């Protein structure tokens, strides 16, 4: 992996990742497999060159198409709530830069991921292939509709905030499966851990406060990524 000459991952980058991992530990990320994934998936590969020097700060950054790459703690926290097991079949809503997808794949999950921004979808597809994560299955679709043809999923991860629970996606969870999602508006959001207990019921645990962009329906076909 990372043999492509356009990707440089040197000792300085690795040292910065170690510092980031210490930050994640201090904020309550204890899962060693997740911390190891953060060490082995270089975040600076997923950012515009202009942001490379800041790639290992615990903050979000623009990735074009009016989108951002999530704060590392947020990625780690959602992943920890998801309790990823090897061979888990996971549906991710909001591919974005592909960083979260690669963390899940590094943990051994079978990842199906949906992006609604057409330009970002194509850009990220190219990156995933170059990085050796071609096994991640990407789809340009409306995230609210999910991928019923591949259901049921063991886990579903949503990286944008719907106002209401996405019932079509809950239907695509297996019984006993879990969904991690932020829910609410830009004023008040909570991270939720939803466990499907039967074909018609589920339980919800409220976790930390959250701040995500709203989850939108449809496909956006903006091709320009100049809006950093």
C-alpha cells in the first residue's frame, strides 16, 4: 500500500500521527484497533496539499464541494460506538474524502459507502484505488434510500445529521445490528446509538452532543472542487 510515488509518508508524518493518537487517547478513545488504524491510514493523503501541514491537528478541514473531512476525534468516536468486528458488513452514508471508509476497511469491515456529491464521489473513487482501498464499494446515490439490494447490514454509520430518524435505513439493518448517527438541527444535535431489536422495534441511547452538516436528499452534480 502507498507505493504510488505521489504519496509521501515520512517519519515526520508518522510522528505527527503518534501525537494525534495521544490526543485521541486523552479524549477517551481506548480501542487499540482504532488507534492502530489511525496510525496506518495517513490522514494527509485525504486533504488538499495546502492543508498537509495541519493534517494531524484534531480539527475538520475543507475537502472541496462545500464538504469537510471530519475531526479525527469524531471519526474515532463514531467508529468506537460502531464496535466494528472483522467481516462486519457496514453501510456508510457520506463517503466524503474516504478517510472514514478506509478506517473501517482497515479494521476488517466490508464497506459499502454512499456519496451524494457527484464530483466528490468521482474524486474519492480515484483516491481509494490509488491508496489500495479498491475493496471499498462506493455508490453515487441518495443516502436516505440506502442500498436495499445489499441489505441487511450489520452496522450503519451516518456522517451527516438528519432531522428525523431515517426509517428506510433502519429497515436495512439486521436484527441486533446497530446504527450510529448524529440527529438534530444545527442548533441542537446528539450522537445516537440505535440498536435494532426486532423487525419493527429498536432502542436508542443518546451519547455526546454533536455538530454535523445536515443530511440532504437527492444527488448533487456539482463538478467543481474549487470551493476550499
